[in-house]
């Protein structure tokens, strides 16, 4: 076999891999759109009191048994943002998105949109101010504030 034969075989394999990835992505996008539609139909606004929040793997001890059994195997193996909150008279563990998780205050009562056990959105908070900032973002905010103070003088 010559070098050109090897290159043709490699090119065919790469094209086949890309075709398989394209169809898998298309299938997953359909599932994601369907899940998003389900969330939009079933979300309700509720007042919750956040007790604790952690990044941990879902287990039967921090999830209800039937919800844990419905989770895909890939979700069971990775850490997820889990919020322990008091919803009405009962204490439950809720899941949320990482962007929502980063701004949820602990030991406070907040108004959220819930879809089952999934926190979709937080209401009544300025999320831009509550988001954790990196060191460079903090420095740039202080510099902007200092420049504005100098311009006022």
C-alpha cells in the first residue's frame, strides 16, 4: 500500500465519524427541544427558602428513589448543582442550571420558577450583581469606579 492509499482510508474514516456525530447531534437536539418545551409548559412560580446548595453526584439519599431511577447513567456519574430548600411545608432537594446555581443565596427566601424539581429561573433579583465575579472583573469594576470619581471632581 502506498501513502495515498493510507490517506484515502483515513479520509473515509474521518468523514464517517463526522456523519455519525452529525446524526447523533441532530437526535440530541430534538430531545433537548422537547425537554425545553416540557419545562416551559410545566413551570410554576413559587416561594422557596434555600437551606443549602452543593455540587454533588445524585444519589438515592439526596434524590427521591423514583427520580433517581429515571436519571440517565451519564447524569448519575457526574456532579450536579443540587439545592436543598423548603418548599411549602416540606424540605426537598432541587436541581438547577449552573448559571442559576451561582446566584442562589443561601439561608434566604426567594421566588423561583419550578418545573417539577428543576429550578428554571429566579425572580426579583438583579442577577448581574449577584453573580460571582473573577478577580479581573473585580479589579476592572474598581478601576471604572475610580475613573468615574476622578471625572466628577
